[in-house]
C-alpha cells in the first residue's frame, strides 16, 4: 500500500475517532477496522458527490450503521454536502451527522441503517431494482444502467434472520451486481463472537449460492481488498461476500476488544494513536492536504464518468425516443399522465367482491399503464392475488422461470426480507412503485422494515390480505387483532382498510401517488357489497360521511368489512326510532391530514359516535366516544360463525348503538376531534 | 415395512383427508406426505396420553402447523383426550380441533404453531430448557430428565429468518437433544420451491454445525426413517436435521403439486385413494381395529416407562431430599416461599437510578432465591444489564465458556429467535421463569413471537431497555414511538413502564408471579428519581394516585420517566394557582383488571385528565381527555436536549395542563372509564 493510501486510511480512522470523542458517544471500533476496505472500495466506485441521485451511481450501504462515523468521514473527504464542522456536531440535535446514518438528514446516505440486518437486505432490494431497470431499458451499446450495490455488514447483521432471508433470495436471484463485505472482527457487544456465533459463515453463504472470497488481512492489505472487488465483479451470476478479517478499533490500545465497540477512545489512547501514525496529537479533525487532494482528484475522475453517462443517455433518448421519454419521466419522479383513469369504479349494482379480489383488479389495470409498478408476494400469491394475468416473473433468465425485466417477485416465505427489499427497491429511485403481499397478520414479522419505511419515507405498499377474523378457519394464529393499532400508532404510515371497490381504488391511488409514505392495504378474504355513496374522491379524504342524516342520534364510524355492517345496522335502528349516520374511515393517516373543519363536518360536536371494527379498539377513542371491537384473540371457525359469535351482526351493532344513544342522552357531547391543544 | 405399519400410516392419512373434507377447509397435503415419518417417530417417543404434562416426556412440535390434521389424527389414535368426533368438527368454532394446533385448546399439543418458523424455534427453547433442567438436577444413576424434542418443519419454516437465527444458536449450543425433520417436498403455496428457494439446505445446516441425515424415500421407507432417528440420537453434541424427501399429498391424484397443499381433496380423489389402499370408500374416519390395537399397545408400553420414571423420581427425592423438594415444588408450579421478600424497596432519599439499573438489582436479588429464573440478552448484555454478578453462562461445557446448568443465555443478535426460544423454555414446564433483554425498539423484530406468547399464555419477560428518546444519541432508528401502543393493543400482554425502584420491583413481581401473561418491561437508559408515594403494593394495581389533591383542577396521568416530570409540573402549576393530581399508570393491562370502583377512584368523573408519555399518544384517550406525547419519530441528540426540544419539561407539561383546565372549564367532564357498555 502506498504511503498516501495509508495516510488516507488513517485520516478516515482519526476523523471517526475525533467525531466520537467530540460527541463523547458513538462507535469508533468498526470505523477504525473498516477504513482500509472503505478506502479501497470507494476508489473503485462511480458516484458524483454533487448529484447524489444520479441513477447510475454505485450505491454504498453501511449495514452496520453504528459505524456511521466511517461513512460521514468518507462523505466529507469526497466533497459531499457535509463538512468537518458537521463532524464536530456528531450525534447532536439538529446536526447533519446523527447517531446512525439517516437518509433524510445526510447527503450521500443511500438508506437509513442501524437496526441490524436491514442494510444488507435493503442492498438486495437495490440490486433487484438495478437488475430490473437494466433489463428493462438497456439496449445494445447503451448500458444506461450498470451500477453495483456494495454493502458493509458486521457480525450482528449476519445473525439477524432478516439478512438470512434476503441473502438466500439474493443467491437464488443470482444478483451479480451485489457485493458485500463481512467485517469479521470476532467481536460483538457481548464480547467475543465465540459466545454465540460460531457457525461457518462462509459455508452458509456458499449454501445460498453466493460467491465467497476471503481477505486475510483487512487491516492493511488494500491490494488484496482491491483484487477481491475485481474478482467479485468477474462473477456476474452470483452475489459476492468478501470476508474481511479485521481488528476492531485498529490502532487503539484496546484494539480487538469490545471495549472499542461502543465507547469513545480515552484521551491518552487518542494521543498515542495519533502519534503512532504521525498525526499531531493536539490537532483534531485533521485532513492532510495530500489526502484532501487525492480524494478531490478522484471526484474529478468520477464526475467525468457521470458526464459520459449523461452523453450516453442523451444519445439513448435520440435513438429510443419512446423508451427514453419513459426513463426520463421516471427519473423526474412523474407518473404517466392520466394513469389514475385506469382505476376501476363501482356502483351498488355491482356484485359483492372480496377487497383482495378488488385489489387484484386494480393491480391488473394499473400495472398495464404504470411500468414502474413491480411487486410480489411472500409465497401467498394465490391467496393475496398479487400476480396479475400475464405477468412475467423477475427471475434469472437461466432458470427458464422468467426474466430480469419481469415485474413479479417470488419472495418465498420471507416477510421481513420482503419489507427490507421493498425499501431498497424504493431507495433505488427511478420512481419504482413496489408492493408486496402477505397476510395482514404477518406484516408484523416485518415490523422492523415497516418502521424504517416510515422513518425513511419509502413509499412502498403492503398488500395485506385476510385482514380480520373474516379469514375464518385458520384461526387466531392468523387473525389480526393488534396489527392495525400497531401501524396506525407509527408515524407516517397510511393504513388503509377499504370497504368496497371504490375505496380499494382510492387506497391504491393514495399508495401510488405517494412518494414519502408507506401504505398498508388491509384487505378481506370474504366478499363485501359495493356501497351506496362511496367514491374514489370521497374515500381519498381518508374518511367521509357515507350515510348522512339530519340531526342523527348517533354516528357509527367503521372501516372495511364493518362499514356494510354499519349500514345494515342503520336499518335495524330505524325500527327502534333511532337515526344513525355512518362514517367510513378507511385511513386514519389521510383523514388526520384533512382540515379540522372538514373532519368536524364528518365527526361533529353534539352527536355520540360509536366505532365498529372487528379488531382491537385501541386508539379508536381518538375518533369515537364508544368502541365496539375485539379485545381478545379470535377463534378458528367459519367466518360467518365468528362474526355472529362475537356479535358483529346488524343487530349486535344496533344494540351497541342504542346503548350509546341512551348513555349520552341529556349529556353534552363534544366531538373527540375537539381538543384543548 | 409391515402391513400393519402401512395400514397405520394410511389410517393417519385418511383421517386427515376426511377431517379436511368435512371442514371443506384445511391442508391435506403435508399430513399425507408426513404420515410415515410421524408413525415411525411416535413409535419411538416417550409420552403418556393420560398425563400430557409429564416432565420427562418427549416433545413433538409441528412447526408446519397447517399440517395439524396429521397431529390431531395421531392424538386420536394414541388415546389423548381427543376423539374421532372432534376430528369431525375440524376447524369449527368451539371445537377441540382448530385450524392450527393451539396449545390451550388441544390436549397433547406442546406449542401453538402456524406462523411459520416459530415451532422449530420453540423446539430450540424446549431443548435448551431440557438441557438446563437435566444439568441442574440429574444425578449419577438418576437421569430424571433425558427427554428429546422432535420437530417437523416444512420449506416455509426454513425460509423464515427466525428459524435461521434459532438454528444457528442451536448448533452453537450443541443441542444433541433436538431432532428436526425437514419435509422436503419441493412444494410451497406459490408452486415449486424452485421459484424462490434453491439454496442448499443441507450445507446450510452443516454450516450451523448440525448433524444432517437424509432419507431418500420418506413416503414409504419407514425403516430408513427409524434408522435415521437412531443415528441422530447417537450424536449427542449436535442437533440433527433429517431431510425427508416426500411427496406432498401422497396418494392423491394431485400428489406432488401445490393443488393438494391447502384445499380439500375432491370426492372422486378421496374415493380412489381409499379404494387404492383397501379402505371402504363409503366410510369416513375409519380406524381399522388392528391399527387401533397396535397404538393402544404402544400406549401401554409408554405408560410403563412413565411409571418407571415415577419410581426413579421417588427414589431421587429420598436420596436428594433438598433437590427433590425443589424439583417437586417446580413441578407443582409454586415459587419459593417468601421469594418476593427479596424484592428491593426504595424511599425518596435513595439516589436517582436508571430503571435498567434497578432491573439489574432486582434480577440479582431474585435469581439468588428463585432457581427457575434463567435469562439472557440479544447481544446487549452490558446495555440491558441482564447478567447478574457471578452468573454462569448456559454453554456447552466443551467450550470452556460455561455449563449447561448455567442460567445466562447468550442469544446473539437474534431478537426474534430469542422470543420464540423464550416461549419454548416456558412451554417446557418446570416453572421456568425466563427473560430476555434487548432495546424496547427491537422487541418489534420479535413481534411474531411476542404475539404467540400472548396467545399461548407463555409468561415470559422481555427486559426492554432504552425505552424512549431518553436513549439519546442513537437517534430515531432506536427510539420507540409506537412500540408500547403495539403491545398494549395486543390481548394478554402486560406492558410495564415503571417510574422508579418500587415500581420496577412491582413489575418484576407481576412478571414472576404470572403463569399466563407475557410481560414487557420498558426501562430507561437515563436516571430517574425515587418517587414520594410509590410502593410495590400500590404499583401492583397497575395504576394509582401518586399525588393526591382535594378537588384537583386536573389530573396528570403518566408512566415511566414522565411521572417525575408530572410531579415537577405540579409545582409549576401551583404557581399558576392550579391544583394538579398525578396518577402513575405503569401497566394498562394490570390496571384494566382492577374493579371499576378502584379505577374510577384513580381516574374519577368530573376532572379533566391529561396523559403524558413521550411516545405515540395512540390509545391514551382510553385513560385521558387530552394527550401529550410524541406523534413523530425522535431525533439523534443528547437526551436532555431532546426532552427540552420536544417540550417534555415541567413547564412544557404545565402548559398543556393549563390548556386542559381552561378548555374544560364550565364543561361537564366524564371519566374516560365511564362508558355506555
Ligand atoms: Ca463484529
Ligand atoms: Ca413444502
């Protein structure tokens, strides 16, 4: 390794050390161990610090996100919109250098990481998107997409099940555009990895059909690291795992121990390491000028590559005007004009249909006109109805099962990886609108990924069928009770539970148009009637008055399958001389974003409100005075038997409504939306 | 194979076929494919159908729970408290034969399965518990525990990340008492496993350090299956995976296709298979008398083994009276007398301490007097503070890292497996009280397992530290917002968020005394003062008045770190002439179980109530009129900066309280607990 390389690597290490010391908080060990690999890799990567969204950039994912000081040091050295001043604010409120890499806060971060196992799984999604994009748009002599996805991951990422799921799928999909580096430093927070992690990782990844390389000395042999990257690229039909044997906290007095994992180096330790490496021990955040110049020169080269790509793409647009316009539209983040005209609408004369089936109809209409919609299912395709007629699977062509330009992904029984991969596909850019199907109850398996979608503004769509006890015989292991509450309580998730065909179309409209909010569409297994008074437009407000009454005695607010039940209860209540209105509230998140005036027109002061949803009532007091739901686990049985047993019949709802009316008689009633602050 | 074996296997197959047909719902394919293995295995298992809780029984886990018709058929044939009449009610409401095996509903079911990957992970927990129990209590010539755990699993279970995590750990732990059968039928719901699952499973399990055997013909070679089980038992320092190549739906016209996975066989198909196997096609649920007699004879033999064990244990109790009494106490499900006296108590004179640290103190006190408390952490031991001084790790002795009698489990970064394993340890019996540590935010990774704990009444304890933005610099990827709402909305989970030392002791008292309810203890990273007026007794009601006022203008209800904040706000409010009471509500679940009269004494009619919790307000309207919380993701920064920025200061809380008082002035106010029904 050249002296300049060594100095550059030590600069990265010490920037990380100084940042963690300034914060008196953070993780110096992994940055010190991984600086050589990062230095060697970034030299080979194509990216433009001045255009972080360039579609053909190579992507770097730091799956062990706690090592973010490493990434921030690189971003500073490579001239991204991040400076040494930002490093000095490491982990401080409102800084651009938060405690884990946050895609919304730090220019140059591709995906938010920290929760272990997510980054490498996002990287699989990035690689899938690149393969799909390239296969769809590349033309002979016009390789407009040929970028790589690189990921660093630690022992923790390898232990998390989500990474196992994603890695197994990546091997199956033969993603040669994915290159991951395992920081094999034999240390985790509990100390030696020997206490719990003694499996043969290399053999496991070979079993997944990955190409595995080993670098014996990741601390200083950057030639070997560079060579491994070149080797990895030569194998185009397998993802590569490069095992890097490194020393955590390399250079520190405590190197090789968990003492350097998650705590700043002590002052005397910092002093000795700076002296050892020829840095001024009194100086902090030092960037030797030779180091700065060499990275700046690298950036210049990279920008030339970017310019060449610009020319290539310009020529592509001339030669393939239609495809070129489509790519440009996607890069501009615009949907095809009038795409929403393809959304089906319904009248009460149309037959009763399950919303999962209505979802299939929507998908078949919109995938025909929006090429950036791709999706799949976690092995529940015939139940989720997520595969549209004539769809081609996204598969390695050599399998004979599909094409890389295919738009349907067979995720296998891997909900969590599906969630992380969906996030990665969205993070790729190019306006990808991607969905994944599973039973609503098993979205919970992917909670870690769903949360990161919300935090990172990945507008992905969960097609979550079998949404209540309405799934029937599979029983309580499969019947969601708490699931909607869980995701409604999470910031920035739209949780739609449409009641009929028009509302299903509205849910998809919201999902496809969103660029920042993940959507969960909770859909029924059982048939639901088409409602009088529903429309895409009304439902698009998240909540609206379905059955309007002059001076109602009570308003019933419901979602999904319970809306039709509420409408039937109105008729029962008429018999008791009670005037009941009905509000359909398919999505709390969208409804909450409406002006208060509108919301109060739907849920006004002066009328007692009863919520009806055949799941946990938790949270419904936000919109109602009284709640009818299911605050217990369900049961195995025919759906019709279950609804009856738990009292979810027109008569059962009417009974609760009567009790509500009687209880509030003579009391002054404020809308639950009318609040003190 | 003998004719009788063949007839027995076909009887199992046809009972399953008839049950699914009667329900017109369910999964015949896996039972038909797995009947030979089940028949061969159960012949070798020790169990007593008349004493399903016998501690030294071999345990059978059907990880592919959708194949439950297979298990139910076996339970009927072996004379458990389940009959052909129950099979006829398969998947019907209130039957003893629900759509997936439910431990609370079906005699002989060890753990509830269906959500894929859980069963095999529970089996790892069962095997850990058996190893720990045996190492703790077995004596030379007194092998009072030497049972095996067997599991069947399908392709889906192998694809789920939770099983990868658990299997990796099982290999590390050298669990020779665990034998799993992979139903390698090359079919899942999406069709051929080739579409998404082409990894080399055998190589992967070898990489985990499992002993792997292969049975080429699982459809009829029961000698090979028997031999494989014997081979498996010979290897005592590795878990065994037996790969069974089978034909899904063996015997059906559609055998070997996904058409037989999840739908009943058609009438003509049932007819042909019965005829082919010499059964009367007109008869349903047939059990040939030779078959019935042979299983009955097997039961007799098994019961003799049980009786021999009874004698052995009686002799053990004579020879080792102290240990014998301890085992007997544990088998009786009783805690040591006066164990709760060891719980620490505090006064306001005691220093401020983080509740994670208070938790460590409780654990060190109670583990000393309650031998059935075992626990661990998902690689966050120094952060969760879950390892008590002097603890010995649960490790294979050959590693030199611990003993099988050790009581501290190094789970690695495997939260989901930890959850499933904890459930399995509880399911073993012997009064195990087991806990697992992680950050509160990452309990969500294990949502699938937590939900099953609640459904199956596994009283396990999550030590969930770093419970809010109070964790500070790690930022929003680690700061829970929705987590408490998620688990509070789930039936049968106690979600404690103690405010000080006495409440932390109360939380553990509830957790250890519970036999049916999982507990999540949300604990702070930051120090909290010891409150005036708290006590174990009061906190044990789940909620209580901490600051009492005559005719308060407002009541502030809070949990955890916000209780002390509320107390400080009271003083600020005094300055504005406002009398504020404070209610501490550490656990909604426990509070909800108190008589309404008590609850109304805490949250009475006539006083506006403001909730304060620095997380999602979702669900708090159940206990309050106004909610102050954090309905957005947090941020990276010093905890003190974050609390200030988001307004969680005494002045900030007082401001909300003043607005609450002003808003409700002159309005009649009902307690949120006063409901119409
Ligand atoms: Ca490590
Ligand atoms: Ca299968």
